[in-house]
C-alpha cells in the first residue's frame, strides 16, 4: 500500500473538509505515519475515518478527532505540552511535530512501553513518557502551556488545572449523563472559561480524580 498517498487523502478528504485549518496540524498529519501505531492486522485500515482498537481495551482515535483536539489546543513550537493517555502514541507524535516538548502519562505499562518503542524508532527526541495515574498529571515538569486528555472524565481533574499555566488551554472530553462533550478549558488566574466543541466518544479516564474503573 502507498501509505504516503493514504495520508494525503486523509488530510484532503477527512480533515480539511471538516474545517481543520491550522497549517501546523495539517503538516503534522501529512507527516506522521499512523500505520506505525496500529495493530499489524489493522494496518490496511490505518488511515480510515474511524477509531481502531489497540491493546488493553483502549483505542487509537479517529484521525479527525485527533486533529480537532490538537487544533483546539493550538500548540506552538515553544510550548511544553502534557498529554494524559499515551495510548498508541499517535496523538503524542502529532503533538511532538509541533510543540517543543511533550510529556505523556499512561496508566498501562504495556501501552507505554509499546508507544515508547514506536516513537523511539521514529526518532522523536522531545517526547517523555511515564506510567502513572494521569488524573494527577506530571507535576515535576509543570506548569504546562497546554494539556490534552484523551479519555472522558466526569469533571476537570484539579491537579491538571493547577499544573496549567495562566492563559493555558486544557482540552478534555467531559461526561454529562450519557453524553460526552469535547471541551476547551482556558485558565485565567483563578478563573476558568469553558467552551463546548462537540459530542464525542472516548474511553473513561480512570484515576483518583476520574473514574474508579
């Protein structure tokens, strides 16, 4: 298969028509090899318009949703970004193409190790991964210019707010009853401004400030 062509078609047919405009985001999607992050038996579906299963009952999100979350975060090349939920490492790689440093927390050891292996093979030098409770963030390297959460939470985890810079952005799927809403949280000193973007479907965010299981 010509994966380069498939990536180009993904950008032109899935992302741009749905309103993704950020040049840095589009360039990252044109470059990052999504087929390197999926299960071997699903490689032929790597650039299709839907999420795919990975180990530990988790998923690699639909390309458009990854692009939308990244555009909502609007990372810059000077930014330090915190990602909660490394998963396959695909979103991590997209962020690393744009931001200065990416710190990613994954609760499953197996996923963290596999993602680290793929990202190392792709020669990313600005990605740091650790295994832990993502709802606690990664305080050692705080504050962050932006935080992205790739699982749905019942509320905004307080440690993530405290680790976000003033005027920083947090992008997170929030649960409300049976619905999930992708939400942008902007921090202005002690005040938070929330903007609802769209409905979405994510696995639950498990941890001290999320779900118990």
